[in-house]
C-alpha cells in the first residue's frame, strides 16, 4: 500500500501506536498525528478495541494559519492534514480480523 506520509509503529502492552511523520525544520522526523489502538476491559462487556486519533504539538507545522483553538476543530484540522488516515482506517478492519485469527492459532 503506498502512503504519502512516512509512519512509525510502536507496540504497546495492549495494542499499538502508529505515528504519521513529517520532517521538521531541523531535519528530524516528528509525529503530526497518532493513531492508537488498544484493547481495554469494559465492565459487563469484556475486552473492547478502542481506536483513537491524537494530534501532537507538531500537527500544525505545515499550516499557513494557526490550528483552531476549539479542541474538536483542532483535531479535525490535524486529521485532515494526515492524508493517509482514510486509507489506514479503511484497512484496519481487515488487519484487526487477521490479527485476531493469528492470535488464536
């Protein structure tokens, strides 16, 4: 799958973190948005998969105007800047099913 942005994945005890990267002015890769998927216990339900998106301090680095101050507008603007999110999110259901199948073998 071709992606416009490079990314880095980090395993977590109960899931993973996928960081979408850009190169900052110092020439270092920085995260402009993180997708975090974790399996967490929910009372009365059992284990539930949560997929969350977080903006970062570098989310607005390529913007000509500052990010919005409203938290939801800011998050939407940060997500919109991560052009690969629709492709990543559409591929997650198949990846999750595959991971569950492999974990049961």
